[in-house]
C-alpha cells in the first residue's frame, strides 16, 4: 500500500469518528428520536444502527491505514 493511500485511510477513519460522534449527539437530542412515553422511535433505532456500523467501518478503515503506514519498509537513503 502506498504512503498516500495509507494516510488517506487513516484520515478517513478519524473523519468518520468526528462526523458520527456529532451525528450521535444530534440524534440523541432530536425530538424525533423519542416517543412521548420516553421509548426510542424507529427513527432512533435505524439511525443508531447506522451510527454503530459507521463507527465500526471507520475504525477498521483507520486501522488498515495505520498498519499500512507502520509496516512500510524504511526508505533507503539516496547516495
């Protein structure tokens, strides 16, 4: 894996966490997420599942990028 691809994957993983943490906070605070009796609505459940899946995928992609950077062979000095 090239260094450029590894960096992209790592940054994508970080970006996913930033975006989905914000989304999760907004989902929790949304009026559409909770029924009048306090139970979660279908809207909440569907979007909570989407959020969890996105956290998992973002983490996996970020780890692949990190491992790609970490396991790259050292550059040979040019003479």
